[in-house]
C-alpha cells in the first residue's frame, strides 16, 4: 500500500493540497486541545464544546463548502498518529474537566492551566455554580461522541488488527457503548437499510424516537450476536469469553476512573457525559441512512447510504461522510475512501451538523428531505425497493 493516495489535485499543486489536508485531518485533535483550554478557564467557557460542535462547526462547514474527490492525502503514518492521539487526548480533557468541576482540584493537574497562564483556583470558583458544571460534562460528552466514537468507528473495522480494535473499544467505553464494536461490524453492515437494522432511520421517524429505538435495538443485537457466536463455536458463555460483557467491564472501569476523582458524584457525572456522547452517535446514525431502504438478502451498494462532501467536517471526522464507499468496501481505511458518483449514491443537501440540527424540527425536516428522497426513489432505487416503498405508501418519486 502506498503511503499516500495519488490523484489529481484540484488546484494549487500537490504540495498545497497535501498541506491543506494535513491541516484538515488535524482538526479534531486541535478541537480537543482547544476544548481542554476552555475547560481550564472554567465557568461559561465550559459550554464551548457544545457551541462549537453544532453551531460554529456547522456554520463553518457550510461556509467552506465541498471538497473535490481524492485529493492528495497526508502520509499514512500521520493519519495513524491523528487517530491514536485521540484516546490520550480524551483522557487529558477528562482530567481537566475533573479538575475544574472539583471544589479543590489536584496540584499535579493544576500544573497544566498554570503553564498557559490560567488560574485554576479562580476557574474552579467560577465553575462551582451548578449550571457551569453541567456545561462542562455536556461538552465533555460531545468530545466523547464527536472524537471518540468517530475514531472508534474507524478502528473497530480493522478486524486484522487486535490492538486497533482494543483502542476502539476503550474509546467506546466512554459512551457505555462497547457493544457497538460488535453490532456495527456484524449487524449494521449486514442489515443496513432493512427493517432488521436498528441503526437505519425509517421515513417519518422523529430523531428522538429513533435514538431510543436504535440504542435499545443495537444493545440487544450485540448481545444476541455474541451469545450466538459462542454457541456456534461450542464455547462457554461467561464473563471471560463473552466480548459483550467484557465490554461492559471496560465501561465500569471508566466509571471507576470518574469515581476515583469525583467520589460518588462520579457516577451521575459519567452517566451524563456518556449519554451525551451516545446520543451524538445515534443522531449521526440517523442522518447517515435516513429513509433509504434495501431488500433483505440483496447486496449492500453505495446507494444505501447518504454521502456528504463537506470540506471541514470531512477532515474533522476522518472521511466518515464518504459513507457510501465505506459501506461498499468496509475494510478501507479512511484515507482510501472515495466519493461515489452521483449515479451511484445520494448526497445530503447540507453538511452533517446542519442536517442533524434540522432533523430536530420534525415535520419541516421531513418535507425538506422527502424531496431528496424522491430523487433516490426515482433514480437509484431498485424495482423491488420501489415496489416496497409504494406498498408502504412512502414512495416519493413523484416529488423529485
């Protein structure tokens, strides 16, 4: 495998596009580092993770528009470094959150804010007001979801790399969702677009209802798959052999990490931050496949996922938005993913963050996205899929 993806740069030559992409694929870790500084400042600054995640990043995403296909990428070693830096960075920002929400903090953690001229005692005093502490934990949850889950998604697909998968599972443990490493790879990629897939949003399904259904469905699916795997192999099903339950122990270890610093308050704190990260994962799931259908037993094709080509979010989320190509060839690393041609896959009219915020508006979102689903129904759906949609009364081909 080459250490770079060779292709034609859109403008400015190879060096300029490679330098730009080196910056783009650094954005998530830069985002975490800035988040750690905001945590150190305390008070209202702790809300910046939430604000940046949707409002500012969503706006910047739309402002910079789309990227061309297959631009020159940074070296593979750099891409790998950005991925594996995520776990230590999330541990670091978690410690900074503990330090600012605790009444007294820890002298060895105070070293970090003092290095950049921040008074940790003043930051803690301004954060003790209840609403600011909640802001810190909510923002922390966004970092767990936007950074941790996204990088975990990349790593758990590396079935030939046990260490990579282990790091991915630890990242998922911050959102109590290690079962995702099982269900997503063995369930979602097999059943995507069908009624059997809990992570495919159905037409007209409100985003909050989907989050509840998908969370429960994926949890049960992961447990069922692991039970069946052990039964099929004739192995005992216990805490030591069952990957699903071992994953829950990883989550409990993270909770113990919280409690070691925050005492019993660590339990609700971890529940809150983990829930925010998990909800973020599910609202992204909602956007990735909303309304697209596939008949059971048929091949998964590019048209069964929504794509997005936004420049900023594509870099921050390591090409997760090239989702159709990911589902078509799930073993590809993020630097190998390509844009699917318009005749093979549908592209979201706006970036992920904008679409997620829009989805909470319910009927307004449905009216908007139905017109784009209409194009999918008319131009991309197979005859059997069209027949299925018409039988369900949700065929929108006449709206396109």
